[in-house]
C-alpha cells in the first residue's frame, strides 16, 4: 500500500459532485485557491513565472473504484484506463489550472474542476514544449462523440 501525504488542499466552490464541470477545460473562469502546508511553502519559489499548472490530487470523495465505467461523454462502457473517470484504483486526478496569483503559500487559480478541500499531492508547471504533442494524435472512442464538454456536468455516477 502506498500512502501519500498531501502538500496542501484545493478549495473550490463545489461542495458536492452534482453540476461540477467534468474537466478543467469546461471550468473556464471558475475560481479556486490552493493552500500549501507551511513546510512546503519554499517549494513555490518562482512559481509566479508560470501561467498554468498541473495539479495532481486525490479523488477523496470516491468511495470505490470500477475497472469498467460509462464516462460522462459516452453512452457505452470503457475500461477505466481508457477514460478520465474519477473511480480509479489509485484515486489520483490531474487537472491543468490557470495561476492568477501568489500570496505566501496561497495560490489563486482558475478553471478548477475538483471538489472543495481536495487533497493536493503535487504541482508541476505547464510547459508547452514538454506537454504538447505534435503530429498524429489518436483519441480513441472520444473522436466519434459530439463535443459537449462545456454542457456536460458531473452527477452521482462516480460517487
């Protein structure tokens, strides 16, 4: 068993899963805050020089996992590793957020798509040279789906 010690917590307007955006790209302008634990504050040095951050966090409200799920944007089931469903065996999520401010050990962010008080495991800067893939990209079952990301909201299916 692996145990993670959160480096801080993500604070968002979402107290329940109902009507949450399902990806950070569908949460444009939704504000949140990150409060790092004091012992990790020095790790924020120079973070204000980046516009976007990867947040790696725990799906702390998921009560179980499923190996086959019906994702929000499809009506068919798929293996958990072919989706971004939160019902993952290790319960780890990832989102890209926009950094809008730094005040000591508190970060102001936008485009949050996670529950309030989500345990934060790590922060990494978004760097297009590292993170954008050029050339042929395959996106599996999602390629045939109508693009309804901004209209689709979370519900109880992954509790």
